[in-house]
């Protein structure tokens, strides 16, 4: 899954075994998080191995596209539009 926003790119791999890899690239400098994920209805929880939790609301536009909005973020922010 890939998305972009404000000159940054995001790549998210969600494996069937419940593990994820999230790569954020800004100014050509990638940062990668790995860990476990879980889905409950329209909420995606990402728990990086480094600690903490990222919670997002996801809504599928179609099987190859979904909108990703961080829980608690500014409602005026559009979130990320991930596509395969």
C-alpha cells in the first residue's frame, strides 16, 4: 500500500501473520517501523516493536484503495489515501 502527502511518501505492508512494515520517506530519507497490527471493524492498530501504538480509522473506497485517518488528528486534515 502506498500514499503520499506534502512531499512525503508512505509505504505500508500488512502481512497475513499480523505483522506490518511502515516506511515514511521525507526529503529522500526513509524511516521504517516494524511491528504487529490488528483490525477491529474500521480501526487499524499498529504496535511498533519500538513501542507505542498508532490508531487509525480506515475506510475502503474500493478493494485497491482506502483512506487512513489517525484517531485524534485534526478533523480538517484529509488523512492518507493508500492505494495498491
